[in-house]
């Protein structure tokens, strides 16, 4: 059984897997950047009213 051939025969399966992988990576990056931005935004908020 040729894996490349079966992937070409059923492109939907490959697309779904690639899509889940992409969204999974975006989710991790999004959560990391959101927490990083919150950290960045909290510091000036407390330092601004001096």
C-alpha cells in the first residue's frame, strides 16, 4: 500500500489533518501571545499614573 498514493486518492483526509495541525499550532501561539500581551499591558497600566 502506497501511503502517498492513498493520500492523493483521499485529499480530504490530508486536508483535515493539515487543518487540525494548523489550528492546533495557531491555538498554542494565540494563547502564548495573548498571555504575553496581557503581561505587557499590565506593566504600563501601573506605571503610567506617576
